[in-house]
DNA sequence: AGAGGTGCGAAACATATGTTTCGTACCTTT
DNA sequence: AAAGGTACGAAACATATGTTTCGCACCTCT
C-alpha cells in the first residue's frame, strides 16, 4: 500500500538480477508502460514474446502480489490524477474500529474532494470558463438559478457578483414566487443554471423558459447529458463524486467562485472601484463587525 | 479520422433517442470516459448499475460493432490527451496574451483551492470533526447560522441534515426576522456558526446570544481568534485563501458536507431509512424531475 | 556420472469477460 | 380483451484471462 515506491524504478534496479526471460519481459514493460495499463497480461506477454507464466513470475520476483496491483499502479500513473480512490475507499470501509472508520471515511472524502476540484480546472474546463466570462460580460442581465442542494453555489456567485455588477439576478423566489424574476428575460441576457442529479423540476423549467425566450444558458452541472445542459450555450461539467448519499457541490462552488475571480481580474480597476463602493455601502448598513 | 467521428459527440447527440437503461449506461460513460479505457465492460456495467447486455445493446445502438472498437477509441483518446495539453499551452502562449493570463489565474486558483481543501482534512481537523459529530448527535436541536458569503455553507449543511434529522434549524430570517428562530435555544442544544472575515454582525450576535443561553457553539471559521470562535465548544478552523477580493468558502462547504457524510455513516441504517422517507416525501411534492 | 538446483514453457485450472438467447413484464394499438 | 411490440434482466455460451502445476532441459558441484 504505502510502501509502493515507484515500480518502474524497482524494475530498473532489479533488472540485472532477473533471469534472461524475465529481463525480456521487464524490458518490454519498461519500453511500453502504457501496455501495462491498457492491455491484458496475456496480450502483453504475447507482445513481449514471452509465455504468460514469465510475467507472473516477474511479479513475484519484484515483490508485487498480483498482476492487478501492477496494472493498477500503471493505470493511476497514466491518469495524472489518480481516480482509483473509490476502490481504496471501499477497502478502508472494512476496518472495524469506530473512530478508525470515521477517520478513514474522512480521508477518503478528502481525496475525493481534491479529485473533484482538480478535475474542475482541467484545460477543457478552464477554456470553457474563460469563454463563459466573455458571455457574461456581454450580457444585459445575468440570471442565476440553483435550487435545493445547488442553491449554495448559485447564491455564492450571485452574492459576490453583485458586489461589482448590478445586473445580476438571483432567481430564488420565496413563498412560491420562483420564476417571477425571469420576467423580461431575452436573447441579450444570459442564464447561469446550477444543478446535479436528482434534477429539481424548478431549475429545469427555468432553463426551458430561458431557451424559449432565446436566452443562452450556461450549465454548471454533473453531466453532458443532464437536462440542464441540453442546448446550453456552454457546459461546465464538474464532478460531484461523494462518499455519502449526497452529491458534493464543492467543485461547483469552487468554479462559481473562480468565475467571479476571473470577472474581477478581467474587469480591471473599474471592478475594484465598484467593490469598494459596495463595501462602503455595507458599512453604512452596519453589516460588518469592526475590528 | 474518416469514420472516427467522435464517439462522445455521437453519444450525446443520440442520447435522447436511447432507451432509459441505455441512457443510464451512456451517461455513466460520458461522465467516466476513463473507465471505458481502463476497465472491463462488465466492470463498467457494474459501476453504471446496468446489466452487461445493456452495454452491448448500447454499442449496436450507436453503431459500434463491438466493445473492443469502443474501448480502443477511448484508449487512443486517453493516450492522445497529454499531447493536446502541451499543444494548447504552446498555442495560447504565443497567440493570445489575455487568455494566457486568465489561464494562469485559474491554475493558481486551482492550487489554492486544493490547498484549502486538503488543509481542512488535517489530522487535527479530522478528530475535531468527529468530536463535533458526537456533539451534534447528543443535541436536542441543531441551529445553523451563516450570513452573507457564509450562507451557502450553512445552507448546504442544513439542507442535507434535514433529510435525515428533523431537529435542524437554519437561522436565516428573511424580512428582518433574523434571530427569531433562536427562541428557546438552551444548554441542551447546539449551534453551528459559519463565518469568516469580514465578520457579519448578525452572525456574531447569534453566537453571543447562544452563549448567553449556555448553548455550546461549533465555529466553522477562518481563525482561532475569530469573534465566532470565542468560547466555542469546538473550533473548525478552515483556510479561505483566495486569489480574489472574496474569501473562498470551498473548504468550509466541503467540511460541512463531510460532517453530514459522517453523521449519516454513524447513523447507520436508521439514517438511511430516514433519507429514503425524505426522498419519498419530496417525490410527493413533485420536486424532482423523473428519469 | 549422478545428485541437486534453477529456468523455463506447455498445459491445466478456475474465474472473468464479451456476446447472444430467451422468457417475461409492460406498453400501445386494435 | 387480445395482439403486437419494445425494453429488459437472467442465464447460457464460448472465449480470454491470471495463476498454478508439472515435467523437461540445462546447469553446477561433488
């Protein structure tokens, strides 16, 4: 487990001590690391011109229990961001002690959350976020929709956005007024809709209404085929993997915050001035505690 | 390249025409493309919670002869990706200076966010979170307070918590009723207060009121000496470093979610039953979109 | 020369995999 | 109510996979 110093190094250092046939196998593996990740053991053996048993023997020779372990190692190596956390999580759940179990759960949650966040800043998502900013900057009004568990992410954006732009509208009707804020929405506006499975009807309806009014929609959601992402002008698909029954909105929140940061950075000094003005105004309302 | 129209696009465009079960499979594939490259068809089917036959049927439905072909496509996609990273980086550095600056900002935000999150799961915080759970489990009522930018984190917890416990109260008075919910708070209750600098007066007042009524407070905040953490029963100090004028509540949100996950895990089957009941109730209200 | 040891590949083994088949449940449509 | 049609999962199927076993060939060392 934790002792897994890089197997590639191990293979190189032990190379001299291996039998000729094993060297042949080891050499092929060193030359074609991706084959380990992607092909089967027998297929690799065939490619290396070695019987399967040699490969198994090689495994034991370098102190690896099973081919699975070896393959897993190379698979996670191939993905710069290891995704095999889920499996490890399942393993750790088997521990018996209570506090121990809690600790393991939290560790596993930590890894998952980091995965979720780093995935949200992949090159693809980054360029989409930049494009999204341009769309927001050119919009007349910016409608932000998020219901249920997605509400925090929507709120976060709306709250921060309003500090430097006054054309942001958070669509969160109370007392059954949801949707009222959408009156007048049109092709020159933009809607940012946040939502993951299970999709809340209100959100989907809002998106559909936006489309019917020819208003482009930016979808912050969990899948390319989520009902929110359908016909979206831009899709920001973020991971929401979670150890609990509840999807994680950490990455979504992070993305929303990043959008704000980007908008401010692109807005330059003008944006900062507006923020200062907003804070002054809040001071008048005695919102903050003084130091 | 001729026949290699991107299978991912094909999957998205045909999605609506697929049968429900195939959609389930297609969706899992869209959300976990690497699983196609690295795992077996049966393993993927298991992960997608679909019988193997559905995956085969999906293959024929989208016009792919065999699973091998499909897998090959995703494997080459996986291998080509690192190359496109570098290419895009080079392109953008030469052509567009503005985009480059944006990308760097986002990369830096990414690192910061990951730092914030991983810091929130330090051994110290982990044990505090476990202790916090015990306190919550023993409380009569659980009051959750968070104003302004901290509201999302508070809301997130309250929303999820209420799905399996009915003694949670989100203190978010609208129309000037903030604080009304605190009536009757006492020593057997507990308050979870979320807030970072600048501290919002309402939150601090709520915490002070809780103390005056001998109600223990759990502080999710940015410093050991934050006004919210003063005299707290338990302090969950999370980082909120950010590149923008605005603090990041990503880590705070993550911690709140983790608390929920922990409470559910410790609650065992009973908690799960309650969640099921809550979801049924939401179904009655027609909240969710059906699949 | 023979005993003991090592390296090796063919084959055997149990299991997993990709695909097809088949019966049933659930729809419309008449 | 009956007929036709689609969607679906369980099981059956042949094949492929990872691992172990077995016996042979080739070494050394006395």
